[in-house]
C-alpha cells in the first residue's frame, strides 16, 4: 500500500532499479527511505522474492538440431508457393496465347501446301426454281372439316 509521495517514488525507483542503473541521488533516496519505512521495505523484499522465483522458474527451451534451417526452408517454400499462386493465372494465359500463336503461324505458313477441297456439293450456290414462289390456293382442293 502506497502511503504518500515518498513511498510512491520509492516503489517506482525500486522497480526501475531492475531495468536501469540508478543515479547516486536516487540510490541515496532508496537507502534513506528503506530504513525509515517498514511497509516499503517489506514491499521491496516481496517484489525481489517474486522476481527471483520467476527467474528460477524460467525454462530455457532446447531447440532440435537444424531447427533454424528447417524453419527457413519451410518459409522459402511457402514464399515460392504464394508467388506461384499469384502468378499462375498469368503463366497459364501466356502458355495458351503462345500455343494459339504457334497454331496460327502453322496454319498460315502451310496454307499453300494444303490440298484444295473442291467437291461439287461442298459449296453453297443459289438455284433457280421454275416453281412458283407461292402455292396456288385455287388449284388445291379444300377438304371439309369434320364436326
């Protein structure tokens, strides 16, 4: 429990002492206040005890051999797969366009060598019929409709 301004400053400085080196003036304040205030002395002791317990409980993990190389290899493979996924439509389109251009060039370059297809029934032509364009309705007999 923080009682006053001096206790608050003491607790802040005692926490900062773990992260940085304190100035001589700050160290003198800590020593003086530690002797004068039993509550701050107890809080500092408990904080130091908790911090040392955390440091003792920290377990350093042991990495398997070649762990870094496997992670880097997996990252490189993933990067290549993503780039192929991004560019694959363009690559497929370019391949299809290339095949079509090659087919067109093949047809154009070999068109003189192709045999001429001149079969008489293969071409469309207009025929002239001697029959009338419209049927003669007067000449056709009309059958009665049965009721």
